C-alpha cells in the first residue's frame, strides 16, 4: 500500500517561545536565566483603554484570546512518549537555551 502523511499522527504545532518560559532573576549581582517548561496554557494579557463615566480614560489589564504559552505540545509528548518525554523536552530546552544565547 501507499504510505501517506495521513497514516501518521498529527503533532501539535511547536513554537519554543510558547513551550518554554524564560524566568530572569538577579542572584549575587549576576543575571540568571532559567528556561521553564510551560505546564498549562496561559493567555496573553494587554492594557485596554476604558472610559469611565466622566470620560476620563484609564487602562485595565485584560486577558486576550491568544495564548502566550501553549502546553499542547508538552501534553502530546508526555501522552505519546511517557518514558522519553522528559529527556526529549530537556534536549529541546537545551537547544533553545543555546539558540537564545547566540
């Protein structure tokens, strides 16, 4: 028979910027960055202008529909490859950290 791409499971889209969260902190006057795996979806937030009764404009933080961090890829990898998931995601994290350091 003929093999088509339909025969293979569809992976969720992968974007390192949506799968890894970079946490930056200063420790002993040295900037330290940690690349954390995103375990749950997080929506983007934005400042939205709101007019009050007097007509004055103030800004309010609101959740937007677009995801800033998306855990679908991680959930898929953990479900499909339970034993290798942590090693695989660790490899991707290292590659992303090296890419960001350039």
